[in-house]
């Protein structure tokens, strides 16, 4: 009976390899959500471990092909790049020197560590390259190392053995290399820095935006812009213009109901006793004006008015004051400016601030007034919850093509790979959308979040399913020396670089530092966990810089390891 069940499971899993993938995701997220005191494994690491253990159900192995893994990782890394594109390009320059130094530090310490453990454990060239590839979770090292082995005049039998050992070392150490990077970047580093990732990320976001950084679902209890209905109790208010002039701030009168009928609003219209009026403005302005208007009314639902929040792209260089004056002259009731942004970064609402063509204003008002504001300011951005698949697919195509390019320096082939290529494409397309907000390319926040979640978790689950059984078999046959070597290669460069980053490079924000460190190790699952714990995009920019560098620096290590071991 039990044998029949096992046989059925193995046959089913082999015939439908995506079934165990989804099982690993379900188990991984369930286990990853369990808290052990203050520690929580998280969905990414949980999915990797679940993939490893699910793989034991099928001794013949799984067929999660490389194309599936590349697709999952591509949509993850595109979403990461797209979100951070505008700020990434703004940050290039002297600000990124720390990230360059951090990536170089990790690569140099990684090379020294691999060469050292290869001598201590007598690994040989093949196993040393495999341990480096797995322990540093940089698969590209496998390819360049295998090619480098052919240049050392080894006989065919020795070459075959060393080449096979590259795969063995990678299979044994990759899983622990992935988990180790998560432990260092998401758990050890925050304790070393003395502040949690979430707290540090919230502080940084609030500092950059000069406002409170809300968690999902949070908002102020009191909205700043409000509407109120009043019943006029006197004939002495004068005209609409006179009544509103008593407030030092902008207040608009949107509706008037007299004797049961709505009447048109003009500046010189005289307000009469018992008129019902709907006014809109800032809370402070309406509170100051309320005592002069009459009694607030709550009974007439027909007096309500649908208001619109709209983003508009400025089509000319001007100042905020000039633009606001133009709007007030052309629109009787007016619209309210909520915020101004440039390339995704919020700007001060100082009236003297200079606006550039391409800046985005967020305004609030009635639909008719907002339509007039669009004509006065520039071009409205159509709100959409539909993902522009053409934009997404073109970015991935461009990125994959970039990743196929290979540059040989001194006989060493250098390539970003599809992951690095799609990251760069995502950064560029995100920058392009930020600079030209009115163009197509809608990428709703929830859609980007889904791409990040399913892309990364699916990728690591597939890795666990494909390599998990081989890792157990190899450990049983080869002993634990390879595993120990991999653990050293995983932890030592990260820990040394962490110390250098804090005391020499002077990183002072744990969320930013964790993003930079995970990128320096091209540790995508670790970055995913850092991003999840941080709760916002603060770690993304340093990760984007160091990840691109690490794909080059760590790949170069392959031929160097073969040469020195």
C-alpha cells in the first residue's frame, strides 16, 4: 500500500514537475511565516528549503527546466529594476563610490577565502571552482571555470573529473550559500548595526520624503482636504467672493442649493439666508471660516460631490507660484495641489520652487475643474490598474539580449547574464517612465509586488527541487568537507565585508547596508528577504548598484580560482 502511494507520487511529480513547485511554495510560505521568538525564516528561504525536502519524494529528480527558472527570476529582477530606475540614475556619481568599494571588497575577500579553503581541504581546481560558485551563489563562475580548465593541459580523464567536480561543489554548497547570505544580510547585519531593517527603512524613507512613511493600510486620522455643507443663517455674507475672501487660505464653493434648486455659481452671486452651500478646502481654512457661514448640515446627501485626484505632467518650465496663479485665473472653483514630484522623488511645495517640463503634479478637485487644470498644466496621466505587458515584455527582451553579450578581457569572458541584463533594462525602463510619466507603460504597484513575490520564491523553489537530492547524495558520498568549505566561503567574505562597510566605508543605515551587501554577493534571495523585512524600497538602490558590479567581479573569479588553486 505504502509502496503504491510512493510510486504514484513519484510518477505524478515526474509527469507534472510544476506540481511539486507549487507544493514547495505552499509549504515554504507556511513554514516561513512561523515565528520562533523574534526570528522568522520568511517565504523565500522557506520555499528553498521546502523545495529541497520535496525533492526527496522523487529519487529520479525533477525536470524544472532552466527556462522556467530564468523566466521567474527575470520578472522578479525586472520589477526590482523598474521600481528603482528613476532613483538609481539620480544616484549615479560620487554617491555610489561606497557601493563600488563594497563590491570590490567582497570579491577580493571571496577570492582569498576560496584559495585558502582549497589549500586546507585539498579541493583541487574543479571542486574549488564549484564551491565558489555555490557558496557565493554566482552560477556564472561554473561556466567560466569549466572553460578555464581546458587551458591547463590536463589529460582527458583528469579534465572530465575536474569538470564534474565543478558541478558537485556547486550542488552541495549552493543551498547553504543561499541560506547563509539570508542569515548574514537579514539577521546578523541588523544586530551588528544595532537597528532593525524595518525601522531603518522607515526612517530613511521619512527623511527622503520629509513625511511619515506609512505601513500598508495606514493613513492620517484627519485628512487635510475636506468638504463640508453649511446652511447659511444670515443675509449679511455678501457675494460668493466676499464670503470666501474672509479666509486667508484657498477655499472653494462647489455647490449652492436655494429653495430646493441648484443655482449657478458666480463671483458676484449674493448668498442668502437658508442657502445650502458645499465648500471644499484645507481643514484649517474651513475651521477658520465656518463660524461666519452658518450651521453645518448633515442631512442633504444630494449636496455631495465626487472629487477627483489626478496626476498631471507639466509641459513647460515655470514656477509653482506662476502655475498656481494661472490655474486660479482660468478655473473659477480652483483645484488643490497635493504634491509635486520629479523622477519619482517628491519636491517641496514651496511656491518659489522651479518646475521643469516632465515634473508631475498631483491635484485634487471636481472632475470639471481637474479637466480644466489638465489643459492649463500639461497632460493628464490616466490612472490604470492594468499592466502594460508590451512594456514589460520589451524590457525583458532587451535585457536578455544584453545578457547574451560577452566581452573578453585578457581571454576572460565577461557577461552580465540574463539576470543582470534584465535588471539594467528594468532600471532603464523605470527611468524612462519616471522621466516621461505620460507615456504608456503602466506598472501598478500590486502587479510589481506579485512579480517580485512569485518570481523570486518560484526561482529558489525550483533550485531546491533540482539540486536538493543531488546535494544529499553528494554529501553522503563525498563527506562533509565540501560542505564545510562552502560554509566558510559563504560566511567569511560577507562578515569581513560587513565590518569594512561599517567601520571603513561608514554605512550607518542597516536597510541600505543590507541591500548593498546582498547585491555585492549577487544574493537575490537574501535581497528579497531584506526587501520584505524592510517593508519599502529603501534597500533597492544600493542593491541595484552592487548587484550589477558583482555579476562582473564575481564572474572574473572563476578563471582566477582555477589559476591559483
